[in-house]
């Protein structure tokens, strides 16, 4: 089971911000991923803030905020939904390592 398919994320993940262009072909994979994964992701993580922003001309990106204010951004322009999901899963898995640090 992938992380995005409804498994609860680590408590080390504090916020997700997702930005993409409304109609740009480079954002198609991220848009498709959000349509597919968001309902189960939010149901499994109801208290996690997930901010989704659409705007013309922006790069497709996902920003995760972790414990201690650490942030990490990944750019997912021109990737398929499956590739976006792989990168997303790797990003949110980083929350596990932030909780183990002193």
C-alpha cells in the first residue's frame, strides 16, 4: 500500500502545500494525483493541513513542513501521476526521520 492511498502519515509531518497551474500540460500529473489521492489521504489524516493552490503559470510543486519548522520542496512539473505519487511518498516518508532526530 502506498502512503498516499489512505495510510496515516507520521506526526512529524505538519503541513502539505500543493501548487499547480490550472490548465498547463506540465501540471497534469499533479492534478491527476490530487484527484485520485486526496480523498483517502485527507480521510486518513483529518487534522493535517493540506493547502492546494491553483494559479496560472506556476511550477507544479509539493512543499512539506516537518517538525522544528523544516521544509522541503519537490518540483513535479511534467511528471505522470504515478511519478508524482512516488516522489510524494518519498517526501512524506522524510517525516519519520525527523521524529527520530534529537
